[in-house]
C-alpha cells in the first residue's frame, strides 16, 4: 500500500500540489485524471523519488510504501515518463540496460533471456526485431518497448505518465494489454485523459485539479456514482473549472524540462569504474604548482585512470562520496583577481592556482558529480543574489567555472577567485563534438592540477549534465553507464533527445585515446 498524506509541492512560489492525500493498493491499476496543470506528472515524479530537493522547489508532506518513508525505500518506484529517451538505441540495447543480473550473463545469454521474456509476454514484434533501431518503429511500438524495459526489473510499483497520449485506440491495444498484465502483479499508477481507456484498465480512479486531489474511488463508483459536481463535469465534458482562481494553473513540468527517461533507474549490478579514494591522483604540493601556458600548451593529456576497477552498484554512491575528503590543494590566495577570458571552443586559457577553500555545499542547485573536483549548477544569480551565489561557489572551492550559456553571464566571478571559461552551447542542444572533447580533456588537466571545476548553463541540468556525462564517458564508462552514474548524483541531468543522441555516439575512454576527432587533442 502506498499512502500519500498532506503532500504539497511549490515551484518558485507557484503551488503545484496542495495537501494531496490518496492511497494505492499493492496490486492493481490506478488512474490519475484531471485537466492539464493539475499536478499529475509532479505527483508521479514525487512517488518515484525524482523531485529535485533544491531551490526553487519546496516539498512537504509524507509518502510511505508499506509503512516505510519513501526516502528509505529501495528500490524506489519506477517511472516511465512522457519524454522517452535513447533514440539512437536498438531494441536490444534499450532492454539490455534494464535487464536484471545482466552482469552475470554473456551477451548471447542476455539476448536469449530477453527473447524468452518477450515471447512470454506476447511481444513477438519486439522479439523478432531486437537489432532494429527504435527510430524505425512506429510511435506506439517505441512506447511499448519502453514499457517492456520498465517492467524488466520487476518493480513493485510502476508509475506511467501519459504513455498512450496521441496514440489511436487500435494502435494502443498492445500497450493496454501489457499494462493490464502488469497490474495483475504489482501496483501500476498511470496518468490518462482518455476515459474509455481508463474504464477498460483502471481499478481505482483519482481526479485532480490545480494540485488538489478532489476524489478517489473505485472505477465503477467514480464513473457511475459520482459524488461531487466537479466529478460529474469532468466525466461529461473532459474539462474542469475549479477554484481558487489564484491557484497555480501550471505544472512546472511545462516550464522545467523532464529528463529523457533513460535510467528508470533499474538496479545496476556492476559498472566499470576506475576512480576511487584509494587511487585518486594526488595534486602537486603547495608552492610547486605547474601553470598551463596559453601560448604554448605543453602539459600532457591526463593519464589514463588506473583500473578499470569494478565497483558493485550498492557501493557506487559511497565510492563517489569518498572522494570528497578535505581540501586537496592548499595554496596561497591569489594576489589579484584572475582575468575573465572568453575563449573559443578548444582554446587553452591560463588557469590560476587552485583554491584553498574547503569543499562546501555551494549555491542553490549546485551538485558535485565527483565531490571536491567536478560539479554543476544553475546560472549564478538565477535563484538567489548573484554575489551570494558566486561567494558560495568560491566557498565550495570552485576555481574554474565553465559557462555554457550563449552569452557570458558571470564576469563578476573574477572577484571571488573564480576563473571563467565561456563555452557557448544553444539551449537544449548538444555541443560540437570535437570542441567538447577538447574542453573535457583540458578540464581534466585542470582537475589534475588540483582545481575544482564546475559547469553551469541556465537551469544547470541539460547542457551542464551533458558535459558532466561526457567527462564520465571520457574516463571509460559507456554512455548508458555514464548517464546512470551521473543520475545517482542528480536525476535530471541531460534533458533532450538530441543531447542523449550526441552522448550515445561518443566512444568510451576517449581521454585515454590521446586523440579527438579529425586531429589530436592539444597536449
């Protein structure tokens, strides 16, 4: 049983969920209905533990699964969001990422296991086209494949957001059949505006409006014996007018992009990871800090990471946390504020000595991917005072800030001992591959000198997440694993299908290859 009690969510002073209370039995299909902006998608993200816990979000209330607080539940409920990612994958690659115990099977064994599973679930069109790219499938078939992938880890709770939106009833029958089968074995919570489908599938129905849960009842009682006028109005017209007039009329999902659903994230049995506290390279001692030269770069490309070393999923998060530690590079304060140097992609700016500040929390929205070394944040000054945000970045020890916005936005950073590198990327788009790989190689060299590097874009999730994941790919993780590992730190890094398609085609370990597309990386 899932219990939601007095659950409220606000986004930048706009109310999204308002003291929502409802419950879902362990077995069955439970529909969330209501007009756009009711907060349905936000509720699903909350149930899956995917709401941001940083400003400008304010989350209050209680969610429990079989009496256990949600933040203590493992694995968390799975979420299949509206925006489906992995466009460059074929069916096998999509399913393989969600395959339980895949680390203990060879690739042929994985294919055989998946073929049998698909056959048992009457998904022969997918079984017979395992090597076909998803881009070649009809929209309904792509959504069916993603639903199958979400079910592979056998989640106890599956949240499904508008999977049938825009799909003709006849084309969606295979999806309905798989949802119905899933609901016989687990709790399935799905959002839909389609009343005939809800009548066919749902065991219970909840009606939401402007963040409130107006009513929840059994399917038959909801449609045949409505208890309030708003309910009758929605059944009759599919729309709903609901007070109060000053309530938020927009779900933040309309303004804050939802990440492509690439991870789930299903449990990871093991990932190749060569970076732990025990093998972290030590920075040069104080007073002997090599300085890169802008005119004639000569420092070598970062050495290949030791390993690879296999770290079990259960220890991966702690392995990341272990690298935080104390300040890595005590150094004298800068004699003068470092210059702000807008650079063209791939250029080699002069970087000042690393900061001697401790590893702090940073400003609102700041997250370390590798604590004390590499992180990302929203544009400083977006949510709080600009000077305050920059001061907090400096207090966290950030000495190099890479600005990914199309126009430079933080020249004041120089007054806080932070060197700014401008590497513009259009919003929701990926960077130029060669230039991005050269920048990552250079940023890794800065990290090797003891610097703490942070990326920022507007919201700190799309372009920022793309560049951070690119670092992990360069260090040796394949794109799927790199995204999965990054999203252990922040669940909404990488936002658009074009960003994911870019990452999907990057070769793992490109930093150790000592080369970039078309020509070698600068040393």
